[in-house]
């Protein structure tokens, strides 16, 4: 019988009103755990548990202790609602999309609210599912405000864990999380080492190391006017030079420590790079308003600071006055609830100006040494910088030449002739009485003086006399024995160039002998086969895009591999270093680019890898 009620409603009423259901202890009530036992599909879709209604009833207008009302800021209102819902869990997944610039509970619909708390329950269980990025931001806001966590250290660990897990899904948090993690560490006074690997902190610590090393090195330089310009910067000691060189390499857009020249002439490259840097440091100090380090990386200034900027954050308690130092160049201060931050205010990251100077050092030192893998000259290099580099290169080569060890070349094949000449000289100097007293001894000496043929021949490395037995005794004694060799020639000083080969096209310089690099198609095939195992598909696509000057393709390759530009350049250089023996990519004025000297090799690698 149709009484006007929907069919689903009639079925539910019939079931609930039956005698068996009313007498059952399991169905004595129509509501269980705050939800109806039986509902229609329409009611189920629109149903909202009472907990959400109570949360939404928390008003933004509240009365104070003095009876005067006020409107709560959005962050404070969110904080009160988050505390009310911090232990709530739901089981109603949401498959739609939620987008909001500043996402909060108030910005969500009822279905989105249920979907968020269902997703959050799974996150707390260790399962981070893909969902709307706005849900992820709301969860981070809760952790920043201490909702759902105990001590601050636990909150930091959960923030970092969730960020890493979310990176496998999206990069939406990557812009904000490094700043928020650092702020969280500062706000709660945690150990600074927890954030030592964050980009800004690591960069500023390297910058502090550069300042300390520079001050120590400058203190060792001779005073002006003491002949330093003519002689160049003196050696600073292996430990200090290595420390300064590694710091410069880490802060430079040109990774000079990975240069092929560093592998074969490491000490020379290291010293010249440090010397040129110190000369530039003094040049800026004498002729520029800003010092070299400040000009490249920015000045340290203390400015007002907002904790957890762009996040939904509220703390009901005023923060105590404090001073917190993250590193030698970053300091936070809280005074009467107002925060300031002192840090270098510059471009950040590696310096292109420093990279240009270090690349010029590498290029000009290669030319001076006659290195077989030259670099293309920077035609726009400032003249004063070129003069500084050339002066330090010349000073280093002169210093090395003056300290080149003397090599003694001993000709063992002439030792028998020296013994024979000594015996004859002794015989000639004896008087008759000495001959009579020591006739047996003299005779023994004369009999023993001739050396056996194998001893006279020695090791075959020296010259032999005209008689084939090395009997050049007359020549070993001087003018009275003309026609022989000078005894001093048996031990003669040699050059320190032993083991080196002369490069006829390189002028007066000498280069170490070594295996030739593969050439022609055979070499290109070997490079391509090795590169095929060294480069990931994303890196190969990125390298191919750089060679084609295709910025869009390069950006797509970076996104495919989830890489930043710095990481991609370093990864390509590291992957191809064993193949090329040198840096393949460098940062120029317009960004990363392939080194022209290796373009043919790189094109062969990426083409053969297709």
C-alpha cells in the first residue's frame, strides 16, 4: 500500500518496527555510537556526526574575563577547533578535491571534513595516502601548533617524517617546510644540529667557515710593500689551503675540486685558487665599499621576523625572551614577544661571481702547464682579474721550478772502469820501497783490478769503452789519459722531468705521461656505453635538453627526476667524471650549460644512448 512515503523509508520503518527487532538486545535503540543504525542513501551522504556540529559551534566571538567580547583571529579560532578535534577519527573517505589558499576546518564542507579526519587517522597510523594538498597543509598546521603531539621533539620528528613521505606524492610543501622546520626548532629551543642539513643552515655554516679560513690566511700574508706582488702569495700550509679550497668549491657555481686538472696537479691548482681568492679579497677591501664576501653572499643584517610566516599558527602563551644562534651567521632574538633575525641577506646559494673566477684559474693554469685538455677562455673576464691570475700562476710555477728535486743517474756500467783506474793510480804513486815492502799486496791488487766481463758490462745502461769492456781508465783520470770519459759522468745530475713527455705544441711546459684518451668512433662508443649505465633516464633527458638549449625540456626532466637544478648539474658531473675526467656542465651567466670542449663527447653520449 502506497502511503506517500519513499520505498526506502517504508522498508526501514518496517524493519525497525518488527517484533523480532524490538525484542533483540542488539537493536534496542535506533542510534549507535551517535549514528542511526539504518539510513537511506541520501541520508548517509548528508549525515554528519554530532562531533562536527559541536566543533562548528565554537564561535569566533568570545567574551573575555572582563565581560567584553572580541573576535578571534582565524589562527586562534583554528587552534581552538583543532584542540577540540585532536583525538577524533572518522571512517568516511573523500574522493573529491579540496583547494584553499589558507585551508582550515571552516573552509571545508561536511563531506570534506569527514574525509580529512579519515585521511588524518591513516596518516597517524603511518600510511600517507595521496589526497588534496590542502589536507596536507591543514595537518602541518596542526603539528606546528602542537595538536596531537606531546613534547616538541616529537612534533619535530613528525613534521620531518610527514614532509619526506609527502615528497613522494607532491612537492607542494617543499617551499615552506625548510623555513617552518627551522622556525619550529628555534621557537622550542631544540638542538640546532637537527636542522644542520637544511639548505640555508648548511650554506651559512659554509660561509662562516669561509670567513674564518680567510681571516686566518690573511693573517699569514706578508705586509704590503714586502715584495708579495712580485713573488705571489706564499704557501699557506697544506691543512689551511685544503680547508679554504674545499670551502670555495662548495660555495662556487664552478666545482673546481672536480676538475681533471685537480686530479693531476692538485697542489698547484689548490694553491693558485686560494692565492687568487686572497688577492681578490684584498682588492675588494682596498677599492670597493663592500668586501668580497659581502658582495658575493650579502651582508648580515638584523630585521623584524615573523615566526611560521604564511602558516596558520597560534600559541596561547607568550614566548619568553630568548636569544638563539643556529650558526655563526644566523641569530634569532625574542624581546617582549617580538622576534628579530640576523642573517646574511643576499641571493643565497652558490656564487656565480666566485665560480667565474675559479673557472678562469682552472683555464689559465691549464694553458700555462700545457695541459692536454684546455678550457675555452672567458672573453669577458675582467682585466684586473686576469692579471691577478696570471701573476699567481707564474709565481707558483717559478716556486715549483726552484724546488724541483735533483735526480742522480748512476751508471753502474762504469764502476769497473773506476776501480781499474784507481788501482793503476795507486800503482803509479808507489815508490820502489813501498813496492818492495808490499809487492805481494800490489801484485794482488793488479791481479784483482780487471773486472769480469759481466761486471764490466754492468746493467747495460751505460756507455762502454772502445775495447768493448768498459776500459776507459785513461779518460777517467783527466788530460794525461785522453780519449776516455770523465769520471764525473758516472754520477750526473738529471732533470726532475723523469717520467714526463714533452708536448711539442705546449711550449716550454712539461706534462705527465699517461694513457691517451679514446678517440674516434671507438672512443665515442665506449663513452656512450659507460654513460648508459651512469646516467639515469631523467639525467640523460636533462643533459640532452641542455645541449639543445631547450629550457622547457630541461625543466620537464628536472620535474621527472624530482631534482633541483643544482642537484641535477652535480649528478651529471659526478656520473660522467670517470668518463671525461673533468667537469661536463658549469653554471654560466644564463644558467647551467655544457662545457664547449666536451660538447661533441656529450652529444655522442646522449645520441648513442637513445
